[in-house]
C-alpha cells in the first residue's frame, strides 16, 4: 500500500506541474483545486466503477493525490516550501525504489516440463500426484544454491490452477502471494514449483481467497 500512496504523491505532483504548462495565469488555489478534483475523480471511480477489493489500490493512490493538494494549499504563498515538498516526495520515491531494487527477491515459476526429471524435486512432484491428499508447501535446494518452494493445494480442489502474484520479504519472512482458480487442470493434486534466489527463515504462503498454507511435515 505504501508504494501505491507514493505513486499517488508523484501523480499529484505531475498534475500540479502540468497546470503550469496549460494555465500559467492560474493562482495557487486553482492549481491545488485541480489536483484535489483529480484525486476525487479517481476515488469515485475506485468506489463506483471498480468497487470492492479491486478498487482499493486506486483509492490509496487518490489519497496520495489529495495529500499533494492539501500541501499545496498549506504552502500556497511560499515558493520555497513548495519546492521542499517536491524535493522530499521525489527523494523519498527514489530512495524507496533503490531499497526495493536491492532487497527484492528474484523468483520464477518452474516449468511443468521440468517437474519430473528424476531428482529429489521431481520425486516429490510425483509423490504429490500419487498422494493427492498432501496439502501445503515444502522447500528444496536446487541448482547453484537457489531455493524452491513446492506448493500443493490438495485433492479437494482438483482441477484448479495456481498463479504466483508476488514474492516479497518483510524482516525475516518470505511472503508468497498466490491466486488459485478453476482451470480444468488434469492434476489430481494442483501443484506449482517456485524457484527463488533466497529464502528467509520464516515462510508465509497465502491465497487471495484467504487460505494460508502450512509447511508439509
């Protein structure tokens, strides 16, 4: 959510800057009003058009735009402070981008054709189909010291497929966000293999439907 709010701040600054291009004679209140109206329009779209969980990100972005409008009203007569606002927001975004770049986890989905290669991971994949009641995740060390997470959903939702939405790190925890959906899969036990360059001490795997998967004993 923080990155969405930052995106809203940047978008608010862009809208504010654009007003100087198209309306040079406008006053500070008019420019701030345009920014505020833009945030209000986005908020209304997120609530009335998109709605629900899908609209929430746009609502957070609109909050960032509103924040810029409020700051521009507060510092409407102070050019120096408006420059400070621009500088702080842009610097924060750049620092956060650098932080994300150096701390993000590289991951990839293991191709289905690589599931059954006769190694330890391949043997586990086969076991999941032979024993479809197994539900949860198991970790392995693969080529070049990389890690892998093998996640199975269990036979209760056979026919589903799995999509990885995101992998992120928080302190000493690796968080994997997935989405499962019915796709007429032929697997008795829906399964996915995720390769990662590293794993933290704790692992949390959660589905968009609220399911949190535990480690297989």
